[in-house]
C-alpha cells in the first residue's frame, strides 16, 4: 500500500458520529478524538452544562458538534435516532458509551436497580443501533462501537447486574454483526480495563486498590483515556472495514494474565 493513502484510511471527514454518555470519561474522550479525525459530533447526555462545554471545546478546535440533552433511561430511542439524524443529515458512527455500575452486593439488588442497569447498559445500545442501522445501510454502511468491559469475561465482586449487562453487550455485539454486517454495518466493542472515569472514581480514590489493579496488568499501569484514542478511530474508520463482531480488550494485558 502507498503510505500516502494511510491518512485517508483513518480519516472521518464527512462522517457523523453519535456518542452517548458524551459529557464525561470515555464518552467525552471519544467525542473529542472522533472530532479531531474529522467527524461531526452529535453528543448525547443528561447534563446541559457539560454538553455545552464539550461542544465549545470541539468548536474551538475547529470541529462541529451539536448536543442533545436526554436521559437514556427515559428516552424513546427511535425518536432520539431521528433527532440525531436531523442534526447533520445522517449518522455514520454510533458509540454506545453511556453506562451505569451501581456496585451492589447481590443481596441488595432490587428489581428496579437490576432493570435500570440492564436497560441503560444493554437495551439502549440495541434499540438505538436498530433505529440507526437502516439509514447506515442505505448509504452503504456504518459503524457501531459498543462498550463492553473486563466483566464481559471476568466476574467481579458486587457487580452482578453490571457483569450480566456487559456479558450481554459482548453477545449483542456479535449478534449485531451477524445481522447487519452484510449490509456494510460493522459492529464491534471496546472492553476497557481500569480507566479513570466518573464510574471508577471510588476505585481510583483508593490508592491501594488502584495500585493492585495496575499490578494485575501485563503493562504494569492503569489506563489513561488517551489509550483509547487509536482503537476508537480505528473502529470508526475505513481501516476496520473487514472487522466485525469483535470485542477488543484495551486493558494493558489484564486478560492476558
């Protein structure tokens, strides 16, 4: 391959990416890096102030961003998908990044907390992707990037509902790929290791636990959000056109040990 073609392979110029959970952590990082690769961003989250801050940052760097304030526990996914497509005329990349981990012992899980976790982590990604897939297919393809977890493969304490939801995300990703990839819609998942986000703030605040987690990786450190930039652009771009149904662990080698 001519090396001159490499920038185009990873370019997202002319593409539109919808990112849920876009105001913090992994979601905010994904929105920012996808914009840096040329994508216009539709940022979805609950907090208006943080949404405006994200759009200001992206616009200030020369990108395009529009915000949709929505609580995904209550939102109609079909209506949300339609609203997202109106912003820039299409959605080419869907990052299903919003999530919740209540860290409840099994005895404390209620029907309400179980259903809340499963709905946000597993059901919303399906219904939102299903709503957006037809317009991706009509234009020749698109990308769905789900967020799996170490708990898609391993069991952690006090995370039964979360682990069930993330195990489901792994299989959902494969099922999406089986159903939609023949039409050019590639569906993959990123499974992060230990990264500093709002969901993991309590873990990183405990120096002993943080060091223990780092020691369980092959690399010997916890993740930095910048470590997710490459895989996000890769899965969103033409560079991954023959990759679908995969769960890519970005975990410093935690699952290799």
